[in-house]
């Protein structure tokens, strides 16, 4: 009932008289009673002559809505968060216990459901066990049978090895390769083709390693060398990974070919005492190395079964973008082109030409993953390529 409707004398709470001779509830103030009297003079509710929005006013809920569940906790949470104070969890322990799965609940579950859940748990445990060596060894970027393994520092127990090549000028038996070879042509950007040499096969390469080198014609801030090594992985090896510092390797895309760009190299630690480090396989002191960013740059990828390791120097103006651009010009070399055979001589180089080759800066460390071992988590041992050290 509206407070503006007629109120009879016998009604409860109707005891206050007004100038129009009608009574109003006791809680009406004089102003409210006068306003109600004016409305009665203007509108006759008995004849359904109602004020504007009368029905909407009666139906409208003018009361403050009831606070929802957890209103106090949410308010306290906001206050504590604004004041940066320690607070308890918003939901108390056990509040949502009915929605949490439990082992007891599986007892009453259908047998196929319980079996599926058990198999899922076993799969998760096995996955964690198999993946744990990969996390302990380092993060790897796999590119077929090559890639990089990122570690926290220079690894210990490194087995030294040497890349065999003829540098004394003595005649050497010619080496040939049936592997498809690619090169950048007589020139590559600002670099000029210098020559090609073959490294004798290693225990992780299938046949010789082809080394193609380009040099800058003018002196530069860096070594001025663009070095391309190509080889096939031995059938006894699953992958050959380069071991680099954490954060130095970045995945890149060479068209449809995935690759990894490496920024920096292992360099000798200045003022290091070799006698304090671990000895290598030949009991000689193993020097300590640290990773140096901002000098050496390298692209690593695999194409048609051939591994490419392309090394340059950022101080020569050849960083990631320049290497990616140069790789676009790689083209197969046809060994049947006799007019180029003298220029592109695939033999052990003699002493005069070997002296012109410049080794890129930095020490390389390889992780040789043997066949039958997962390239994701398997490891056999570290190998240092001495030919690519300072």
C-alpha cells in the first residue's frame, strides 16, 4: 500500500492529523505530511488518477542489495592488497573440497576411469624421469642432427681433440668427398673467396669436413674471415651439438629451414693459472674459458642431410642479419665444372695456402650424442676442436 493512499482512523500508526483533515503515520514529518496532502489534492488514487511513474516507484527496490557470499573476505583482501600487508588466502582450506579430486573418490569410480587416471599418472612420472637429464644438461635447440646446447659455464671433463689437416707443406694423399657441397660463389658481400681445404674425417663425421673460407680484402676491426664448414654426421652418431653459454643462442628461420644464431664464443680466461684447472685426457692442464659476447657470430643449420656451421665476426660488420642474408646465396657447386676445379681445389692444401687461412676466434666445444641415444636428453662427452682456438 502506498503512503499516499487514504488512511483510516482505525489503521495502525495513523494518528497524526493534517490541514486537510486526514491522518498520516506517526513517522511522517510535517513536510512529508504536507507533501502528501498536496498530492492528494492533485491526484485521486481512488479513480486511478496516479502521479507519473507511480507504478515504477512502487515496484522499484530502493533497498541496498544484500551482500553476496564472501563479501567481507573480498573487502579485506582489497584493503590488505592496497596497504601491501600480508594476508591469508581468499578461500579457506576445505572451502572447495567437494570439487577437488581425491584418491578416495577413485575407489567408487568406474574401473575404466580409474585405470585411465592411473595410466595418466604413470605417463607423467615417466616423462619427468626421461626429461630430467635434458634439464640438468642444459636447454637444447635441435636442428636435425645438429644444434646447440646451452650451459651455465664452460664444461668440465672436456676431451681435447685436433682437427687433422696438412699444414707442413709435405705432399699428402688427396681427399675426395661425395657429399654435395654448397658455396657462396667467388664473392659473398664484401668477402672474397680464398680457398677450400678438407679436414680428415673425425669419429663423428661421415667423411672429410669441407672448410670454405672467404676473407675481407681490407683490414678490419675483426679477423676479417667468413668460414663455412660442411659435413655429414657419422652413422654411429645421433647428433653433434655445439655447447654454448646460456642466452647466447637464438632460433632463426632460413626460409623453410630452422637454424640457430650464436652470439659469442668461449675465450681464454685472462690471468688464469692452468695448473689450478682440471687436466684433460692427455693429463695436460686444461685452460679455463669464459663466454664473450659481441665478437664471434655463427649460424648453425642442417640442409639435405649436410650440417652447416658458418662463422663470422660482428666487429667486421657481420652479425645475425648479415649472415642470414648471405646464406640465401648458398648454391650447389658442380665438381664437374673443370674451369673451376683449379679455383675450387678439394684437396689437402699445401703450406703456402694453409698459411693464408685464418682460424675464427674462440674455442668450440661439441656434445657428441651417440646413436641410440636421444638427442633431446642423451650425451656422450664433450670435445674441444683445437683447430678453432686462439
